[in-house]
């Protein structure tokens, strides 16, 4: 296996492990097992995991909200929607609510610029966002989380 294949396999492995954890993050145990499995040091694994924004090294909520911060969404108001969510969820981007339901993150372009502003909640994409849409989505997800 060449270095590129090894890296690609490692990324797949980390993805799988993160997705299978209920709090959607990479635990110490996973970092250790990845180091062993791929013959790398833990520092090297840590370097990979912290380089990619899709990986998290701390526990996250049931719903990970990723608001697009790329230029088109920025122009269409993604910053004020982020602030709206920060106030509503009482956190700042990068944090998780104390009840463990929501994590708010930033993301790069989701490829839905034509319907900006856009965001993802876990694997679902939402477009043409407004405060009203966010408000009702958050309430719906809160109910579903119970
Ligand atoms: S800039 Fe936000 S989806 Fe493309």
C-alpha cells in the first residue's frame, strides 16, 4: 500500500469510527487503535484528525448544524443566521448545547450557492434559510430528540 492509499484508508477508518460513536467524535481509544492499525505515531494520527474540519476530538451533539461561511452564503446573510442560532442555542460556533442536542459549526461551500444561505444538519442539506425556518427546524429537532 503506498502512502496515498494508506492515508485514504486512514481517513475512511476515522470517518467510520466517528460516525459510529453516538457523540460523533474521535475518542482517545480510536486514535490509539488507528495508530496501531496504520503503523503511525499517535501524534501523526492526531495531526490528521485535527487538520480536517470534519473530524472532532470532543463530544458533539445529536444534531450537528454546519452553516456555510463561504462567500455567496456570507453575502446572503449566513453570519446573521449564525448569530441567531448562537443566541437561540446559547453557545458560540464550535460548541455543543449543555443538553447534548445541538452542536453548531461552520463549513465551507456546500455546493448549494444558488439557494444560499445553506447549512447541513447531520447529513441533510437545508437551503434558502431564514430565521423563521431555523426557528421551526430547531423546535422540531428538539421535540424529536426527546
Ligand atoms: S457558498 Fe454556501 S453553499 Fe456555496
